[in-house]
């Protein structure tokens, strides 16, 4: 008897995890993956009854390698879905390749506005934020605090530029404020000293900054060591996320805006934090939440697909579009452009926590300019 190759329902779903495992954002990549795997574990190790097989790739936060890496996952590894990444420049390259190949993509961090604006795509979703969202919230916070003269400091790359623009949009919601200087250095440099000297000379009322990962820890330390923290309030988003271990009191009291906070009183967050701590012996941060929610989005998609089969991509899309995601950050739905509509919280560093102090903007949707998904 001849054994012909059998056509049977696909058993395992191939998930291409494209995240940084090296460089300044390495810890963010780990947190995202841990969050993703935690949700899968909570579901009994499967999503909608399907086993997952992970193909992992270190994208090194290098935009120049972004397209090649995404192509490898699609063409060589034949993944059914990609999850990635952290760095906006890499994610922009990845999004274009996903779009050309009609591959499902869930972005678990990178905020490049274009991903859910001009480059939006029916098979692309974001579990995180657009760069505009948290920084707009931070701008509102600074404006409401009566800050008048601001200096900004960030990396010169897509996310840095968009962070500062988002902040300025929020800051402009109250008249009378002024950004007197924008300081930048190339990604991922951390030679902050000359710029800190400039800030001391400019004597603004406050500084606004976007740095993240290992570089953010160094910035907090350097700002404190330069004696600036006591004199010039430092506002941010992302700076104090995942960076508070080992900083002593250098970050104490720093105010920020973000779509997650310590001290949210919802049942989902309590369970998530307890499970995460048990699994990884560490408290979760916003990046872990975004990874966890990427897996939740994937489950919502599979539930919408015929026979929970990921090959039914249009069913998958419908499943996500109609879902309410029960996130540790609070429930959210997807905008028409597939970006979370979410509350931006106000926070203050107390010990090792970004303690919730209030709400910067409730249910904030990115403007989604140039996206024609309906
Ligand atoms: C980005 O490049 O979009 C990015 C990176 C790290 C963050 C936030 C945004 O913490």
C-alpha cells in the first residue's frame, strides 16, 4: 500500500517572534516574550486549542536588517504570524514586508505612528500604542501642572521625533507654554553629559524626555548625578518603565504618563501580576503587558477564524476587530486602524513603582491620519 502525503488540519501554528535580544532594548524583548508566553500558559499551553511553535530572531534593534529579518521569517521559516518588534525603525521595515506578503502581524511595542496611520493594513495589529498617544498624555500633564518653558531631549530616530511631536501636541492644549530647545543624540548613544550641561545653562521650568531600556537607566542616573533632578522637574513616558531596579533614589518622585501603572485596581491586573511574579520571580512592566495582550489579540483572532484556523485570515481580522481585550491596563478595543483606544495614566515613582496618581487622558485614540481601513 502506498502512503500518500496526507492533507490534514494544520496542527501547530508557527509564530515568528522578532524581538531585540541584544542592545539597549534587550530587556524589553524578554519582557514582551515572557508576557506572551504567560498568557499562552494560562490558556493551557495552547491558543484556541492550537499548539504554537516559536521561531525566534534577534533583530538587534537594527533598522538596516529589519526587512531581511522579516523576509527570513516569512520565506524561509514560513511563519503563519509575526509578533514584533520594539524599535520603530525596525518595525516600519517589518510592517512593509508583512503588508507585501499579506502576513498577519502583531506589533507588541514599536510606536511608529505610520503603522496605524498611512501604512495601516488589515492584517496588522498593535497591542501597544502609537508614539503619539503616551507622549500626548505627558504633554497634557505638563501643561496642567503649569509648566511654561520646556527643553526636550531624546534620540534622533522615528520614535524620538514622534515622541516629542506627541508631547508638543498635548502641551499645546493649554496656551502659554513654550518648548525653547529640542536636544537630540543618535540612537542608541548614551553620551548625555554635554546635553545635560546645555540644559543647566538653558534653565527651563522642566525637561521632557524619551529614552528607554538600559539607556533610560543611565539617563536617570546622569540627570541626578548632574544635580539637575533637584532643580528641574523631569517629565517622561517610558523612562521609568523596567528601569527602577538598582537606581536607588535617583528616580524617586519622577512624574510620567503611560498606558499602564502600578496600583491599577482591576481584577485582571491583580491576577496578571500574581501569575507573572510566580512564573518569572519579577514584577511585570508595561512591556510584559503588551506581550501578554499580543497573545490575547491572537486568541481573539483565532476565535473569529473558521475552525480556529489561522489560514482564515479574514475571520482572524474580524475576531480581533470585534473583541474587547481584557488587558491588565484596563479593557480596550481596537480602533479602525487596529491600534488600542486606551487611557493614558498619570504616575509618580515611589520606591520601585510607577504609582498611579490619576488620569492624563481617558480613552485616547490615535488620530489614524491617512488610514483608510473601515
Ligand atoms: C520605539 O522605537 O517605538 C520605542 C522603543 C522603546 C520604547 C518605546 C518606543 O520604550
